[in-house]
C-alpha cells in the first residue's frame, strides 16, 4: 500500500461525511486547540515548520504564503479555498468535498484564525453537484453547531464562510481569476505585481489555497509539524491525493505518501495498465505537467529510452538522465523534467496515438484560454488548428517546428500559467513522441491506426 | 526618486512610476497597445516587454521602478519577444489596411513595420468574426481587426462610466460587445473609443470610406458646444490635396473632430457633441446682407446700420456669447460707451441633450459666457422705455420677445427666419473661418484657428464693430 493516510484514513460510508461522524473521528478538535491554545502566529509557525506545500499545482510553500499576512495589522484579509478543480485528470479535491467537507471547513476556520480572516470563501467548480450539495450541507451543519459565526468556542474569534459556484471555466481556478470571478466580473487572471497576498479579493490581502492543501491543516495542528514530517520525504513531507484515470485497471483517488515509487503505484496499487497492455506514458499531475515515458518512470527496469524501438529520437529538452525509479516527490519529478502538478495522473497504454492525445489537450486549452493576453489567446487556437490539420491528414513537414515555436512563445510571456502550461504540455509530447508526429505528417494517418486494439480506451 | 538605468543611461524616475512611464518620460520609446495614460493597466497585449538585467523579461507597463534596476528596451531578447507578439497579433487580423479608415494612423501598422515587417508564418485559415457590427448608431466594430486590447472596455468602465462595453466569449472567439440595454447608445462619450482603439476596429459611420487621413489636415480649435470649451482638432481636406473633380464642397467640410489633449480643460477626451461640430457649423449659412429682407451689398447694409446707430439715443445690444474674446473686446472698444449691452445666451440645452455631468459636459451650452459676462455683466436683457435701436448679435433669440416698432440690426451667421425681419441684416463669419480665443467657465483661455476661408459677402464681426462705430462714409 502507498503509505500513511492523513486525509483518507477512514471508512467511507453513506454518512461518513456528516458533522456527527466527523466529530466522532476527532473532527474540530484541532480547531478548538488552535482557537483556545495557540496564537495566530503560532498556527502559521506550525504550518511553516511542517513544510506543507500547495497542492493546486505550483507546490508553493504554504507557510511562506501565509507569513506575508499580518493577522493583526487592522486590515481586512480574505481566505479563499480553491475548489475549482479544473485541471484535466484531477478529481481529488472532489473526494474531499464529497467525503470530508468538514475537514475543509475546519481547515478554513484554522487558517482564518491564523490569518486574521473574518470572511472566507469557497470557490467551487460549477459542474460539481454532489460535492456542492455535501459542502453546502456541511456549512449548514457547521453553522447550526456554532462552528461558524460569532465567538466560536467562546474564543472571541468570529468567522463566516461563503460558498461561490463557478460557471465552468477552467481559468477561474487560477488564483487571481478566481478572485475576479468572486467579485462578479469575468474571470480574467490579473497581472502580478501586486501579489494577491498584498492586494487580492476586493483589493485586500488574500490567501488562496487548494482544497487538499487546506485539508492537511487540521492534522498538522492536531499532531504537530514534527509528526507530520515523519510522513513523506524531507523535501516533500506528508502525503498527496492522486486521482488516477486513463488506461488503468483501478482508477480513482488514492492517498500516496511522498517518496512512493510511481511505477509501483501504477502496477500494484492501481492494478496496472488496463487490459494488461504495456505502459506507454504517464501524465503525472494534470495535463499541464509534462508527459513521462514508461522508461522515465521505471528506468531501473526498462533502461533509459530502452522501450523506444522506433521512437529513438533524442528529446529536445530531455530531463537529466536518472536511473532511480521515479517517486512521488517534487524533486524526483522535477529531475525528470515534469512535476507533481495537481495530482491528476493519466495513464496511457501502448497503442495510444500521442498526436491525438495532444489534439485533445489542445482542444481543451483553446477552449479554456480566457483570451485576455495575446500569446495565449492567439497561440492556443493556432496550436489547435495545426494539430487538427495533422490529424486530418494534411500535416506539413514544418508543422512540428511551428508547434515548438508557438509553445515557446507562450513560455513566460503570458499573464497566467495557462498559456505556459499548454506550451509545456505540447513541448513535452513533441520531445518524446516527435516521430509519431513525423509519421502522421508523412503518411497522413496515425502510426497506430489499425495496428493495435485499444481495449477500453475512449 | 529612484534612479534607474535605461539602456545604460541613468534616469531619475518618480516614485510609483512604472518602467514604461519612466521610459516614455525620458524619451525612450517602448511600444504599447493596451496601456493608456488615462486608463488602468490591463497588461494584456504583451508588446511592451523589457529586459531587466539579471531577470526574466516582463511587461514594462506593469513593472514598478526599483532603485538601481538596469532596463534594456531593445535587447535581442526584447526584439525577439516583440516579433513573436506581432506574429500573434496579426495571426487572425485581416490586414485590410487598403480599406481601413485607420490606415495611416494605426499603431498596428506602425509597429508591424517597426518590429516585424515579415509576412505571416501561419498557413491556417484566419478566424472570422463579425464586421460592421453595430455597437451603437455612432460606433461600429470590425471584430476581425480588434486586437482585444480592452482599451474601449476600460474607457466605458473607468472614464465614461456607462460600463457599456465588455468582452464576450473566450480565447480567439472573444468579441467586444455593447451591453444589450442600450447604455452605449446613451453614452455621451462613446466616440472616444474610436480614438482610443489602436487599430481600425472601431469606426464611425460618419467617416467610413470618406477620407484617407493623409489627405486631411488637423486645425487646432475649441469646441463651442458648452462652457467647458474642450480643445479639439478639426480635420478637413488639406488645401494642397484639394479636390478639383469631385464635389468641391468636400474641400470646405469638416471630416471629423478629435480631442486635442489638454490637461487644463478636457484631458484626452471630448463628448459626442464635440464630434458633431459639423452639425453646428455646416447648417445653411446666411451669406447675403439685407435691408428689411431685401438683398443689398454688404457695404450698403453697413452704411445703413451705421446711420441707425448714429441716430439712436438709447440703443441696446444683445451680445453673443459665441463671440470670441477678440470680438467681444472689439465690440466693447467700438460701441461699449454708446450702447447698453447685455449678454445673450445663443444656445440652451436641446431636448434630449445631456445637460451636465461630472466629467466634461456643462449646462451652459455656449463657449464664451465667461468672457462676455466679464465685459458686459450678467444682468438679463432688459429694454427700458425709450429704447430706440436694438443690435442683436448671434442666434437663439425669439424676435417676438423684443419691443415692437424698434429698429433692429441683426448679425447672424446662419440662415434663419429672423434675419429677414431685421431692418439691417449683416451676415458674419463662423468660428471655422477665423482665429480667436474663448474663455471657459474655469477662466482657461483656449485658441482656435481658421480651417476655411471666409466668403467675401460675409463679414468678420470683429472688423464690423469698428466700422459701425466710425462716422458714415466708405464701407469697411
Ligand atoms: C490555468 C490555471 C488553472 C488553475 N486551476 C486550479 C484549480 O482548479 N484548483 C487549484 O487548486 N488550483 C488551480 N490553479 C493554481 C492556483 O492558481 C493557485 O496556485 C492555487 O490554488 C494555490 O493553492 P495552493 O498553494 O494551495 O496550491 C490553477 C492555475 C492556473 C494557471
Ligand atoms: S495565459 Fe491565457 S488564460 Fe491566462 S490570462 Fe493569458 S489568455 Fe488568459
Ligand atoms: S475594439 Fe479596439 S480598443 Fe476595443 S479592444 Fe478591440 S482593439 Fe482594443
Ligand atoms: S502595453 Fe504593456 S502589456 Fe499592453
């Protein structure tokens, strides 16, 4: 099994999400402990000491973000839980919202206390139905039990929570677009500076954290940073929710301790590749993270690029070769040129056409680009149209280079990370599967058409 | 005062400035589309990138100056970035400069030659969008030309505050649209977005396909539409490109009016009334001097007026608050001692016209009330018993409200029924035919210059007053 459980360590039943059962599991004790026994700075100090990193994609240290806020500076501060979960392949926050909504609410209360927040917000993805109903129900329960509102636990601390539903836009998961959307405007990301912790929601200092990030907080406050650090690795403490989908036998949400080998996770915990096929590639953390080939995941078994029979093209931006098995840890994935991203893992079996994979991804980015800044607004459509044309059999030899150029022209030139990420994703696939594109362009059809049965793939 | 270095030159920037502002203030040009000095920073066109030594490139319009920073505005990396942005911006742009009214004064055109200059590298079909789409009766949009800089949107949110424009849809399907409740139709400042648009996406049906801007000349002028006295440019056919074959009236017509930036009065804006000065100045003109409605030579009419004035014991004058400072002073010099003068309001708010707001528009719909009142007081016109001559200068007066059986000398520029009822009628020039100054309600004096020549049969009021005061004799 994939290590210790800090978030998912209880049996999910039809009622396990309720306040009663959450409290029976020890819920809201961390809140009580923080409110009655700790100063706000001590809470932040504990979170900083725990080394907790953001789970929304960028792995930003939570303590560092929180420390910018001075809880007692007399300013209004806001906290927003990012429950927009739009990254394709990612559905782990939904698990928390559906099965442990009180865990999020408790975490938000603790965080609000630490940050001097009177009004907090949950921005929840519009498509979420059960998750929304469970969260809304939990908010009602919590208010009923006096956990929100004025003078919580007689501590003098007051806090309210508002649940805001999104309208189905991916980019509204980007922190500044999320804020703009809460303000009732079109969800356009904002330029930095100013940072959101300086001027965020309604121009006030604002902390935005991912649902899973926050879900770690009650455990850390209840057990202490030291205990938290016994999980995971030195550089990536704790666990991580991973949502697995694609060509995999047992898709779903898993809690994985940092340091656990990715290959073992896929083959053992998730039951291996669907239909017993060979593993071709894995998108490790949502489609915005660079794809990894099977040999990058298990170089100790497959050798570096050893499986690339007719794919033996040296990648243009190859990661540093390493023969250690890839493990769930920021550094390990970074060394392989990718990242843990948002924990949305997509397993791709041998026989899958990567040109079409890229086509699907680019259709998404094209559709979701907010259209605000030039390189992303124009670049996403351009990338998409080129790959569409290749797939329709009208590719041109110069297309691959053009895809690279457009991707690079989005790198670091955009307002938010969407354009960059689409570029990384494109470059990731091109680097490792360029020959498939060249084949498609030369022959007007996929190398995999009619070659392999794609059982169960959609 | 942070000291920064731009391309190696030390520059004293101001605290709180951005690198773009500091650079422009010190003569270093950085290209920009979406940035505008009077609007908030949206930072979305991405053309204004600069390199800060030792850091990644970033946009200058949102980069605060920091003590000691070393900015490069034209490094190789910056040039490469700009070129890529220009490729993106023109990717789906129709490049129809040949039929675009903005050609010749288009930022995109200029930047293309400056920062890209190469044909498109794309082989994909362009994204199509609506053309000639009506945002209001006054403003059309070609969404294919729009580069989505959002200046127009921000203008309606931050300046005119109608909040009438927004952007619909996402990515390269984004479309600038007006809200459906007609607020843009009612926005009295809507036409400013046409000037703000860095490309030819927004255009006025009144200019559409009528002129190429390089055949036009801009004459500095002042809008007489209200007491704000916004400084404007009146655009008209350049004399060296006068049309000979086609309709000759085009040479004397106002092509368009744009703001002349003036921090003391109107900043960079004017209201829509200022755009429509042609509707004021190009009304049918009075060009014929008359005695009791009978055409006579100008000199004959002047003599008759002179004689009336000489014989009058208690003459009263109604002075136009559309007269320039020079004309008002000439009146005062020539006739002030002999004539009891009152200031006449030539215009009052028209039905449906915005009366007053907190941006520019003033309730007094005349340009020079301040100067006229300074000379002639602000008492309303009164006609004592024994008034034996009326001199009416300008328009907007209902003659039936004047004392009966008193002779009238009338000076007017426009063809109006009252003219024929005057004992002496003298046609005078309009603002676009002469130079002068107006004093606005704040006391700011602004100059205007002539756009067109005056006809011989029409007099300048300024010289007329001196002639009226001199003893009867040869005409002026
Ligand atoms: C295009 C885009 C979409 C994003 N979508 C999400 C999202 O759905 N959920 C999320 O938690 N973070 C998302 N992020 C990351 C957020 O901007 C932000 O970094 C995160 O919510 C911060 O929380 P954390 O520090 O706890 O990870 C997105 C970022 C980008 C650039
Ligand atoms: S990168 Fe794309 S999604 Fe992000 S602000 Fe720019 S256009 Fe919008
Ligand atoms: S219409 Fe013009 S001003 Fe408005 S967004 Fe488009 S390019 Fe910018
Ligand atoms: S001028 Fe700076 S991004 Fe547009």
